[in-house]
């Protein structure tokens, strides 16, 4: 089921129809989804320090947001942003028309060709009078559109989740996605380890020190480690989303989670453990199966921010969620579940990221009990907390305003020079 806020759509339509006649010029355009509005008062915490930099330095900017239509979570909408919903709906309609006229694309090349043709149509319809020197996105699927609106602009993908060789959005079998190469997309990353993964794993030579820039992250969580105290409260971040092409993937996921908890019910009750389940931000009650566990020690909390939940728990459990980093940043160990191949933590967390607590992996239903018994030993628990905290520093550091400022300034100057001296 798709939920559409028509008032927001009409507001969006007004902006882009007016854009046909009245031009807009910006230094920086920020592009995101409302699914990233997870900070205080529904704020986009990832973009916040970048927007603040633009304000302090008198840069002309705009924030575009598109609604994640399939989510049941009512994400906040910034009053200072422009909704992209009208453009997204037009794109969906154009995709359907394209699929009727031509064969529905299946390969990466075919999908890019479709994206290219539709982006040209959108530019000619709505963006002929629109200009920006830099586009910074958290949803890089629109990069072809931004590139064709302003060929000389810098188009950026700012890291919003994990990066490893095997994640098709960044790298797959040593090759970056065609759409990023063809649109010359620059990557802004959260830490040096992510930068090295991109550059060192890339056999094509696309990623380099010139187009992978470490700017850090404005994490919602405090970067100060919590004192290690095992209060036996576990946060379980779920990864049930409507994105899997095969329905069976989510069904199998739910089956594993329910069997894992039920196989350890007696132990969890006897030892006073509490488990808080939190759904993935893209979870949809209309398109995803639900967890049906009803034990007294289990609760579901999809409203409290992740940071607040981690502040009241001492352990984290998941398949391969990047919430493991959010936990590690404040010294909370993660228990990984390696019983579901599409969501196995083995390749990403254990091999490429080298997660330090390799014994905290569930491969059989009764492994949870033995891991919790081990972590109940104070010395081992404290060592795990210290190890994951130190490990997280390789991947995340505080937002570096100087690095971001130098990058933005150089790209604005480059864009101005290109526009004044166009290549013949």
C-alpha cells in the first residue's frame, strides 16, 4: 500500500511548475528522503552541519526532500525544504510509459539508458531555468537528473549507510556502479577506513583521493563511550523491508527471529533479560511480514530515536545492520546473527570490516545462550566494550567543517570557471 500526502504533492507541483517560468540559481542543492529525518524534531542530522556551514558562509542553498511512500512511519518534513514528490510521481509515470513503449529494462546498461532518457525529459520540462554549482545527495538514484541539469556541476553522494565490496550502490566485485562512473559522482564518506575500502577495492580506477573525500559524520549519538555496565537489556534492530524482490526472504527472516527467541525463552526469562525490537526505517506494515512474539520480556519501539534506545541498553543484536556502528561508537557490543545468507554479517562485518569480537556470532539457535553467559562475565564484557569503541573510530569521526568547507569552496570556484570559460 502506498500512502501519499496530496497536500505536499500539490505544494511540490506549484514549485516546479513555477520553475518553468521563473529561474532559480543556487550554490548548493541538498537532496534527501524524509526517511533520513530521524534526528531531534524530525531533523536530517546528516545534512545539518553542511546546511549550517552554508548559512554561516552566505551560500545560497535549497533542500529537496522526497517522501518514502511505502513506509508506515510518519517521518517529519522540514518546513524549509522543497518536496520532490511531484517530480518523483512524474518520473514513475514516465517509467511506466517507457516500459510500455520499449522492453522493460533488466540489465544495468538498459536501466541507465532509461534513466538517461527520462532525466532529459524532466530537465526539458521543469529544470531549464534551474542551476546549481554543487548537488549533494543521500539518495544517489537521481544523480543522472542532476548531472544533466548542470553538466559542469559537482554531483556528490554523501555516505548514509555502510560501504563495502559487495554493496552494489558503491562497489560490487571490485567495480563501482555504472551510473556513478558515467555521471562522475564524487563520494563524501564518514571515515578513512571507508575511503580506503572504496579506493583499494576498485579495480577500475574510478575511485581515488580526488573524488573520495573524508568529511566525517554528524552522528545522532554522542561520541563518548558509556561506562560498561551489563544491564541485560538488548536492542534488536530488525531488517525487514519491502525492498527484497523475493517475498520468501522476509518470511525466512521472521521465521529465524521467532525461532531464535523461542529457543531461548527459558534462559532469557530466568536471567531477567529484556529485548527491545526496533523496525528498519523502511519497514512497511502493508508490505512486510511482522514479528508475532508476545513474551513479557519483549517490546517493540519504533518511535524512540535509536540514540535514546542505545542509551538504555547494554547489548545490540542484528543480522548486519549499520546500527552496529551506532552501538560501537558508545561502546556497546553487537551480537551478530549469521543464519540468513542475504543478511549474513560474514563478508561485510567479519571479513572486510574486521569486527573485533568475532565470537559474538550466532550460527545456531542455542548460541545466543552461550554468548550471553560469556558476556555476563564482567572482564569479558568490558573488553568487548573497549574493543568495539576503538574499532569504530576507524570508520567514523566527527564532522570536519574545515574539510567540507575546503571541498565546497573548490567546487564552487571550479563551476564558476567552467561556466565563464566553457570548453569548445
